[in-house]
C-alpha cells in the first residue's frame, strides 16, 4: 500500500503574535514534503483554495519548490479545482512539474470543497456539474494526444492545436477526488481513472458502496483490472494515544466548527472527536499502533492501494506536524506494508501480532 500525506495549507493565527504568515506556512510546507520523502512516504498532496484561511492557491508552484529537494516521493495536487480552471494550463503546469521531478507528478482532479474560485474566474455555480464533466474530458484529451481538436460549451474550441510541454510520464497520472457522490464514483470508474475517496465523517462501512460502484463501472467499461482506489482521511500521529488526541483536537475542532458556522451544520465537540478516533470512526488520530490497526481495518473493507492522511498544519506548531510525519513514515508505513505483504504461502502476513 502507498501511504502519504495531503494538506490544504491551512493558516491560523500565531498563538503569540496573533498574526498569520502565508510565506512561513508555505516554507514550512516545503519542509514537510522534504521530510516525508526522507522517511519513506510515497505521496504528498497539496490542495488548492482561494480563501484567506488557506495559504496555497497554486499547488503546482509549491510542489515544484519541493521537487528540487526531494528524490522519490510522488507530488500530487489534492485537489486541482479543474471546474474553475483551464485544463490546458493545469496539464502544462503538472507536465512541467513532472519534467522537473523526473516523473513524480500527479493531478488529483476535483470539484473542490469551497466555491470561491467560481466567481473569481468568472464561472456560474449553476454550471457546477457540467463544468467539471466537460473540463475533465478536455484534460484527458490533452493528456492522451499532443494535438487536440475539441469543442465544448465553457471554453473556446481547439482546432488541431498542440499542447506543450509533454510530461515525462506517459500518461501523466490523473486521479478523481470523490467526496460522497455516487455519480462521481461511477464517472471515475467508467473513464478508467483511479479514485481518491474522502472519508472525513461517519463509519467507513457507509462508503463501501462507492468503492463497489467505481470498480463495477470500470469493469463494465472494459477497464480490467479496475483502476486504483485511495482513501483520504483526517489524522495525526503522536507517541501516545492521549497525546495525539490532546494535540489534534483544538486545530481540528477550530476548522470544523468554523466551516460548520459558514455552512449551517453542527460543529465538533470533544465527545464527537473521541468517537471519531475509535476503530470505526473517520479520524486517524492516535498512537502509531492505533493508526496501523485502523488502516488495516479499512483495508478489509475497501481493499484500497493508497492511504493519505490530512494533518492540521495551520493550527498546530510546525514541529508537531514534522514529528507526526516522521512517525507515519518510520513506524506506521513499515508496519502496514509488512502486514499486507504477500506471505510465502499466499495471502498476506496479517496485522501485527496476529
């Protein structure tokens, strides 16, 4: 299993000065990517937002900054909001990143969890679904062919136009991020694209049908074996369970409660948070052993090949995030890989201690 980290580049006021520093947050983020590479993690994803509480609106730029300081880790957006962007430019940016990194770039395409980018770039939210479907199709056309003839409703037509540069990888990997819409899971499967399924609330069993829809749609469209499945979830790793909980709750609650007020849904209290840390909860907050057990528990449900952990960088000291990444890479990832490695008699070795 591939194991990695993703972040939205959250910003939070400094607990001493009360000020925010986007520049320092981005520099810290690059250091986090470098450490993730050094401790053997497989993937680091950076999200795109256009709000004052997030530092990153151009993931490819941040990832390019990390590309020159890393050797093997895959560098992904998480996500690129292609609905409000130009797929040609997204492809060019990540093709450039791919060349710079020697073939380690990925695009995780999604509709985004916020809507600020739509009016910012002149799009109508009433076209939300149509924009994503049309622009995803164009992104895939550009990925497949150097010269493109294409027409659609929301962008100027292309008549045998060439798109450069071409990436090191052929094809450049494109994942589809899905947050809970069955139609999105079916679309990704039918297109033969790997799916990153976000589970940030509720019991994981509730999301098993999305994995089934993805696989079934892929097989029905002739994509055998079906494309990869990844699970993306909130989490934080510390030396002990209680320390992880005490350090993770304040920044997670701040983010969830702030967004809850914006959107009119109930926030998170400590009781909710503790329930989410249990084996069948959504959050991976705990000791290395607890996080290992939870990853393996969900693997029994989904059979996924990638797991990405979203840490709460903006509201937590940088050194704590660095330590959490270190534990994920040096203790969690090796234990999960060992448990899932094929045994000499076939199957897997099973969870540690089994």
